[in-house]
C-alpha cells in the first residue's frame, strides 16, 4: 500500500489511524532518511494507541516504553547500534514477542534479528513534489 502525504499533520494522521488499528504483538519497522517524518508518524501511532505523553525518538536510550495506552508501545531507535548483539542486552525479544506494539526505527540496521513477520513502513521525500510531500509505503513482510 502506498500513501502520499503533503504535510507533517497528514503524516501524523496516518500514524494515528495505524495506531487505532494496531494489535498486541504487531511489529512495525520504520525506514527513512533523517528528517523524513519518522517521528511525526510515530507520534501519530502513539496517539492512535491512546498515549498522550510526549513521544520522542529514543536515539540514545535505544528503547522507550509507553504503557499508558490501550496496549504497551515499545519504540526502538537503533540508529546508534554498533552490533546487533547489543539488542540482546536490552531484551529485544521480550519486546518484539511481547504484548504490545513494537516500532523499530532504522530497522534495516538489524534485519538479521527481525521477526519472521512484520509491517515495513518506508517514508521517502520527493522535493519535486514539494518540501512536505512524503511517499509512505507499507508492506507486510
């Protein structure tokens, strides 16, 4: 499925809709360059889960856990992972195979340990279509 958005608000709204439909045990991977809108989409997903607290990318902590929504939300940012073995140290499998929704930013960096099935969300810019234009592709893997 391919969705086009033309503003951060539209990207957030798409995320909100995804969050409303999300079920426990699902894994979303999020691929896209810096500044492409990953955080806006993630904030929308959290809102769709009923989470009202501020959402930011856990770049230095690797994982942020939110439990105030209808299901837990496990938000990973693996941009700074040096070795996939670091993921074992933080209990990656406990989150991915847990009772919440797991979102993994920069998941392409840890492909070898991703679960067998997940939804891959890729966000791309196209400056010829406008500064805020985003092409968002959602694929079931």
